[in-house]
C-alpha cells in the first residue's frame, strides 16, 4: 500500500515493542503473514502493517515425538518439506487457497493457526486447532504470552491455544506455533460412484463415515455439465494391505449394485488436492464464494434451497456434506442474506470467503452471533487487545 | 498442605436466608442442607482435603441451573459445580461458603444422530453410559478415563479428560461439538452444535478444560465413532525401563500409531496382577500394553510389525491376546491400577506430561527423587503421549508421610516442566497443582488467562479456590 508503514520485526521482543508503541497511540496494525489472504475477512483500515516475514525457521522437530515447532512466518511448504523427509505431514491437510485469492506469495504456518485452516482430512484427524499444541503470541498490550506447549496432553490452565486459533490475528500476533504431526499414509486410494443426486450422495457419504473403515475423505461433486457426471468420492489411507482390505469392504457396503470405480494413488492425490483447493468450483473472477459449515444430514436441504432461490449457484460438498463450498454470481444484499437464512434454519454457519471489498463491507463476512455471545466475544477481544489495534474489525465490526 | 481460603463470614451469617431462598428454586428432593447429607459432598477423589458446603442443589433442568446461578450471582454466593466427584485434583472440593451444583440428576441421552455421528447428552451422564447408549449401533464415545464407569461428561468437559485411547482418538476437546453453557448471571448460551468449527472465537475450546470457572455446562453434543471391527492388545515385557522407553520411541518413530500404548513398572504390575489376575508378566521391570485395531487382517500385520520393532530392544516376554476374554482382562488390569493400589496403600497420583524422548531420564530421576524421600512409587502411564502417572505410595497414619509424598510429587511435576512438559495432562489443576502454576507459567501468561476468565466471572464466584494461585489474582471490570 502506497505511503503505508511496514514493520518486519526480527524477533518477538521487537514485535512486543512495536505493538506496545502502537497501543499507546491507538494506532491500528494490519497483521500479515505471506500476504496471500489479504482480501479475506472484512476490509480493515490500518496503514501500518506488522509482518511475520522475518520470523522464519523451524525451531524444533522431533520425529519420534510427532511434533514440530516453527516461527510464525515460516512458509507452510518449508515445514511440509521437512516433515515429508521424515515420512510425516501436518495431519489436517491445510489448504493454501492461493488460487481462490489469486495470490502469489507463500502461506505461512502462523496464518494456518490464526485462520484454523483445515482440508478434507479434518473429518478423520481434526482441524488445525486440534493439532495445535502450543502458541507464543504478543497480545495487544505488547506482552509476550505462551499457552499450551509441545506435548500431546496438556490441560494446565485455560486453553488459550484454542482461542487464538481461528481468531484471525485479532487477539494477538502469533510468533511461534507447535503442531502435532502424523506419519504420512504409505498408501491411499479413492472409491467413486457416479451420477448421484446431492441427497443420495450425502446418504452414501454418511454411511461410509459411519463404517469402521477409517475413511479420511468424503466429498461429492455434483454434475458440472453433460460430459462430467456427478462424483461421490470416498478416500482411504494407510498401509497398502490395509487400504486394499478396507477398499473391498467399503465397495461392498456402498455399492449395492452400483458401479464403484477405484482411483489409484496418483489420481486419488490429484482429486483430493483439488477438493482441498476448491478446484471443482472453477470459480470465475466475478463470482463470490461462500463456505458453509452445516450438519451433514441437512446439507442436501441447504443446497436444494440455495439452488431454488439463487440462479447460477454452484457448489460441492466436503466433510461428508458438513462443508459446502458455494459460488454465486455477484448479487444484491438481500440475496446474500438468503444464504444466512437457510443456515439459521438448519444450524451451522456461513462465511463469505471471497467477495469484492464493497460487498465485504456491507455483508457480514462471518455469521452474526447471538447478542449474548457477541458481548462475550467483544469482552474477550478487550481482554487481549484493550486498545483495539490488532486487525481491528477484521472479523466483526467491533472485533 | 494446600490452602483452602477461609469462608466469608458474612455469607455464613446469611446461611438460613440463602437456604430458604435456594430451596424454592429447585424441585423437592433436589435440595440438601442438613449436615449428614452435606458430608457426602465434602470432598472428591482428593480425599485428604474436605470442606462441608453451605448447601447442595441437584437441578433437573438447565433452567434450574440458570435460576440458581442468577441467585448466587445476585447475592455474591460462591458456586462449585460437581459431576460425579471423581476429580483427583480436587476440582470438585467445595468450601463452607459455597453452594454445590451437582449435575447427577441430569443424566439422560437426549438424542443420537448416527448420520452425523453425534450424541446429545445431559452433563451428568456417566462417560461409559454414552458409549453404552450408542454401543448397539456399533458406536462408542472415544475419551475413556479410567474412572469412566463413574465420571460424568460434564466433569470430563471441565477437565478436558483423556484416557488410554486418546493416542488415536484425541481427548475431550477433540470430541466435543457443542454445549449448553449457563453463565454466572444465569444467561443460557448455546455453543457449537452438529456442525464443525465455529464462527467467531472458539469459545467451545476455551470452555473445555476450564474447570468450572467460566460457567456450568448442562448439555453437550459429542462425537461418536464407529468401533473398529476388532481390537487386540499385546503385552511386551522388558528388563529395564530404558528398553521399554526406547521401544515406545521406535514404534512411533516407525510411523505406527497404536490405538493405545500403556506403560506399567514392576511395582504397578505386581499390585495390579495381585488384584485383577490380568496375566501380566511378573519377571520384568517394565511392561507395555500395545493395542491395535482394524480388520483382523490389519491387526495381524500391525502386531507383527510392532513386535519386530520391539524385538530390537530385547523384550523378555511377548504375549498377544488370543481373544476377547484375554483382551478384557488386560484392560481390566490397567484400568484397575489406581483402585488396586488404593487397596494396599495410601497414594497420591501425579499427572505430568513429558516429551516422550525424555522417558528414560524422567523415570530414572523419579526413582531417585522417591528414594530420597524414602517412599515407594508405582508407575502407570500413557507412554505414547508421555502422560505420566507415578503413584506415590505412603502411609497416612505415619506422621509427616503425606507431607513427604506431596513434596516428592511437587518435585516430580517440576521435573516434568523442566524437561519441556507440563503439570497436568488430563486430571486438571484443581487445588492440587494450583500453587505450582508459576513453575509452568509466567505472571504475564497467568494474567492473560485471568483476564479471559474475568470476562465470564469477574467476581471469582465460580469454583474460585482452584487453578490460579491465591495471590496476585487479577480482577478486571467488565466493559459494556
């Protein structure tokens, strides 16, 4: 941004000094990692950027303890490359969303934690927040705070790790994160049934998830045009013998006379990285994108409603139907609100993931909270950032 | 000895009026104010500490919990929430000027949704009853503390409880989707639900493990999981603790995550075997229980791999369970370890977690520390995740022995923090570890936690004697 000030501190002590000075002057700070998601969230007014660009490096990695610690500005790909050398990975399969936002930079590990970003495997191993063992952060007072640690089990004191995960930098500037990691699967495969309606597909996916075969991906991509039929996809991972055994049992469980295709490892990997990065949506530049989190058994109801009300809507399902990615042509405000209306009926929440700055200014990006919950949320913000300088109004008007 | 604050005399003076008022807020049979009946609630599983509460209410609905909390808030009366009273950390120990809100009458399963893999339950239901309710459908609730027969889901949420199988399935916070939370002013709030993740801040994550200090959970939506087709444990006995510890690191380092990986030392094996007749090897210094699950084909392959890896560390005995009866006996022994120890000795149970690479060093230091106090220790713990449970044995009838045991325990917990671990892995801080919090946290860390706490309970009415050291407590004003 022209004329803006940019801080790229070298360590957390310097971060603390910058934040303390900003708090004294009530001068807002835009928190930045790799800068790949600067058009996510509500537009904020802050001329000063506080970047984690110089807070780089893996600070600890113990493969036999399944744990890795890195400074917040470390690119995710650096962390993953190191893990993969040891046959491990971040379990929750983090999306980069780089193609969605048309960004060229490298997403950072700190932003992963701050945005609680999880991919298809979230349904079997939990979200980023579930794998986040510890954080160090600087709060809005300029104090260096730690919570959690490096061990798998830790119930000592209030779990501020969970609170900071998914707070989009509004509670503190994360300086270091510690993640639980898991061995990468030796083998994987995907089963596919073609031509199902949304409702039938969700039925199949919930049946697969309710089986004892450790399904690690459950998605449905509706028919895109006459050439590409709807695909209902179920992934299994593990040792190669185990994948084969479970694939056979699942085929019997889900097939019921239908043809069940099997995709090999290579094709499987391509499919799920596509699902992770919204490839099936083929988003056009003039479209807005929503992310809906709903109870799986209500998912088909949601898309039926959206499809009947909003012309040109396209979508696909991940997380056994619990996650719906939705693309819409640009709309009037009333039409945007119908997305939230249906969510209120079935439970869950909708996030406006990509839209123009104008739309993000007038339409709430995050689902609005009931008044009592909003009051608690505002007080928590105040408990961490009393001057209100960290990413002000990025999540909600007062948050 | 751990300090429990002296009661507020102005509250005790008003006791008759408070009792009179509270009795009207709950149904007949849900209110206790007579001495003998109150005594049932004077302690939990940390039995060395006792305080008879001012009164006990046993609400049957969320609305009753709300009206009792609103009354206590308006009248400045302290509140201690109680599930089944199985806390080893003193999390449910009351004080003389506090009202206990017991959730034991709210013990029903409200609904089960197999398609979403969720169950909605009341907070007073026992952990095991949830698994039993969904068992016929082939499902279970994963966190399985040893006390699962008695402990309640509400208590599990308060302490973010774990168990033997959380190596694969995670602890309570990873299996919790939603709660009904009642705030100190009586506000009833819904967090989460049948969907994943939340808009805004992750209050569900903050509530879980908050030890009854932020509000009272009356209902919960928990994740249920389809049980594997089969599960089979194996027992691996070793001549030294170091060899057993190295085998643990080698198994996990090879990319195998068993569903459970438990450790018992010679003393723990002897005590437990004498009680449970689980078929444990008696000629070894350390034993691992390694359980794998899946289809029977998968189990055979995985156990063979594990035994191969372990063989590099020269196990003295290897025994694979041959069927459901043997498997049940193996787990019965492990889950009865605390109880069996209690039959032969008084003990305190520690709960620190360490990085698993530090296992051999910490076990050696544990032996030295305990020997210096001339006490005995039985080590039983979750080796896969480094969550230690040294049981420090002592004789309460010998003057000074309990104090010695407490002092030894304190040294062990400091050791856990020193090597990169924490004070408590699954039991919670309660009163037991309250005064050690500064070993793990700076005052700045604690202040930030207390500022978050103050948002929910600015006057320290909810379970106030717990978690945070009694000095330098921070009270901030609510902002409007």
